[in-house]
């Protein structure tokens, strides 16, 4: 029996102890497939090389196309609301039947904010990084080079760029340690707009092409708090 005036400590709720893992709440990694649409304001801006000046029917060359590719990501989950990690991938845009194509390699740091509703986790964020466009132009029968002084008609240029890549997406819990991910991004590359045309100094503030949206579908595996 408690004595009059004394506090009965037996029924006092235990004090909550801080969660040692309250900052780091998980980690995940996985692979993506993606498809999208990339475009430029003109064929010259797309292929980015001076040899097009001697090509017939330049304006009939493509200035846009479908991109296909794959990539991967590694993420840490912070305070159960922030993803912070690394992501990279490769996209390829086939152009014409001659074998011309634009191959884009990219990578960088990703950061996004998310919240959880049952088995669904929407998120919004972006990637900051860089990469390079490798542009191969092979003229077909309709666009042969007019000059007889050129013995090889194909051309190849490589354009490095700084990349801003905003995105939105959603994760769906599949069970165990796997989540299905859908993501939509929009590539915004910046670099030297004269690369492959002249020897001017690089001006990284110029917006370059191709750019455009891409849809990702992938599987992420890891440790999730929820």
C-alpha cells in the first residue's frame, strides 16, 4: 500500500528512449529500364558537327527520336522522408536506317522527398551530375556528301555536359524487400553549344540538345522502415 503523500511510481509510463536509427531509416538499390522522347531545334543541333554543311537535304534529317536505355541507383533513406544517393545510366536514340544514333551516358547525385501511404510511396526530386553525348552521323542514299574530296562520309562527335534532371515517381511495395518503381524525368543538359563545330572555349551555361522526358520502370531491393 502506498503511503499517503508518496507517488506511486509503479504505474508511471516508461520514458521513451531516442531511436538510434532515427536518421538512417533504410537503404535500397536496383536497376531501371527507361524509354523516352528526345528532341532538338534542328538536325544540326542534334548531330552537332560541321560536316552537315556539305550534306544534301539537311532539313530532311531527323531532329528528334525515341530513346531507350537502362541504369541503376543506390540510395540511403534519411528520417524516413528523404532519399540520398547515386544514379547513372545510358540512353540510345537510333536515327535513320543508316546506323546514325545519339548515345547518352549520364550519372550524378540524386536527392528526393517522399512520404508513405500504406504500400505506396510517392516521391519528387532531382539529379545533379553530368555525362556525355556521343553523336554518330552516317548519311544514307538520300543524304550523301556532295564533295568529292571526302573519302569517308560518316562523322562522330562527343559532347560533355552538366546535367540537371528533375523527376517525380512512385514506389509500390511488392513484399519482402522489393519495391516496384515508376519514375518520370526530364533531362536538362548544359554544355558547349559549339562542341564539334569549332574550337571555341567551353561555355557551360549554354543549354544543349537533345533533351526531353523519359519514363523509368524498375525494381528496388533493400531495407525499408515501412
